[in-house]
């Protein structure tokens, strides 16, 4: 379950990061892209440490 959340967050981050380059109609996400990747990395570290 946690791996699914991590993958979804990384996909959303990639869409936010590369979306403007793919299509100019893609909404501007600003700093939310970085928040998503930080959350995904924290969840991954917790999973690897066995906490979550």
C-alpha cells in the first residue's frame, strides 16, 4: 500500500515538473512539485527503515 502511494507521488511530481515542457496548457504547479517529491522520499525512507 505504501509503495503505491510513493509511486503515485512520484508520478504526480514528474507530471508537475515536466508538464510545462510537454504542453503549455498544463497548469502551473509551482512549489507543490517539490513538496510531493519530499513526501515521497520521506515515505520511502520510513518504509526502508521498517517504521511504516
